[in-house]
C-alpha cells in the first residue's frame, strides 16, 4: 500500500485541510481518459479512454495492465466490494465482467446490455446485482452470478445517462438527457416517483440539439441525499459554452436541496464527477472549455466553494479513495492523477502529515 496513506486511527478529521491538497501519484496513458474508478480496497485505479481499452493500474506499484474486450469507448466502471471483479460499460451497449486477479484479464462474461450506448454501470450494495442504463431508454438490473436480467424499467423518454442504487439496496435512481429523474422500487419492480431535474439540461440553438444528462450520480452514505453532476445554461454545448453544475436532492421528498456552481463566471464546461466526503462537504470535478480542470470543495450549507483547486487538464472522472484523504481524477491529457488532502495528527497540530513522493509514470 502507498506510503502516503496515514493511519486512520491517528487522523483528526477536524484538522483536514483541503487547501493544502497536492498531487502524490500519476499514471499515464497515451490517449485522453474518459472515466475513472478506484476499487474499494484501494488496490486498483481503472480508467476508460478515447479508445476501446481499459487501463488498470496497481496503486502500490504503478504496474499497468491494458484490458481488451470492448469495441468502443468505455463510459462507466465499477468494482465488487473486494476489488476482484470489475464491470465496464461502453458506448456499444456492452457490459464486460473482469477478474482483476488475472495477469492478462479477459472478459469473464459479456452482457449485451443496451441497444446503443450503455452509459452507466453500478454494483448493488449487497454485491449481487448490476444496474445499467442507456440509449434504448431502459434501466436494467442484472444478476451478477449468471448475467441474467432481473428487472427492466421503461419510462424515460430520452437517453438515460446515469443510474445508482440507494444504499438501502431496494431502490434505484436514474436520470435522462432532459433531466427527468425516476425512482424505481426493486421489491415491487415498479416505478415509485418522478422528479424534476430539468435545470440540468438545455437547448443548443446553434446545432438544434438538446444537451444535458447526468455525468455522475452518487448517494450520501446514509442515503439521505444524492448528487447529480452535469451541465446547465447551455449556449453552445459543442463549443463548451455551458455552465457546470451539481444538484443535491433530498431522498425523502425528492426536492432539490442545493445547486453547486462555479464562483467564476468564466468557467464554462461540464461537471464530470461528484463525491460526498464523510466530513460533510462535496467534491466536484470539472472540465473547462479551455482544456483546464478544477476540483470544487463545497459545504452544503454555504453558497460558495471553500476551496477551488486548479488542475493541469480537464477532469473527466472522479473517485474518492477509502482513506478519505486521496482523490483520483481522470484527465483529458491521458493522465490519472491522485491528489491528497492534508490531515494533521493530534500529537502534532503544526506539521502536515507527510505525503509520499510521486509514483512512477
């Protein structure tokens, strides 16, 4: 395990200082990355790119394996709780299941999940099922053991961009191109609720096209809220003239709690990733039309970010490692980078915890 992981029992979370966040590791691919995921055991970081392959790096050694099995770009990745299985969804509608312990992994199973793009894949809290969604307007739930379909939900009128299990394991939330959000009851197999997320869409007059859709969905660990990342105020989406946004929703009422936006009106682009931190703040990864990126750190009760971290390249994916100190970001320049927030030890409140040197490229 990387040396920069501090002992969880020695960290005083009240002394977490995100303003001192800094890069501690870097993993390089030759092609722009499109998405990223870290396994729950912090052994692997996996990334899709603007090619059909999946890049799988070991965090401790920086060893890279290239996984071949898709014929189009990978849009979404998830892992089993033990990190031994990885699930990848691509623009060709395929979901592949991989054994990460293999030296040269081949797909253990290929699921023809959707007609058109398979835009999202997520593992259920009990590790028994997969949720997927795609351009065929369907939300589907699959049995991981045999790859057979358990539920198929229809009700979206436009491409479905994101789906996520509620932590209770008995509900799904899905969101489509026009910001339409549906809640599905997995026990009854029926639609439960429709929610308006239309702030996360817009019409591009120049190209006569609707733009929108959730680029990332995540529930808070206690299930009380979920966050959706994407765009709003579309002017010319193909040129990146739109505002990045994250919207927080209340699980009980389905009502919008907060909109998280840039403090700088000059930032135009897409919010590609969002994570709830257990210290009650939200991290957002943004790709700006300039080609640069940002990480926003917001407390839900405050109007402005308490920290904005400039990134060397547009962010196209975000994940939080299990130590809650490190953030993994997929970049458009082909790099997956790990950034570490600073935490002080109670015995030494004046000296930041030591970070490891950068890993090899």
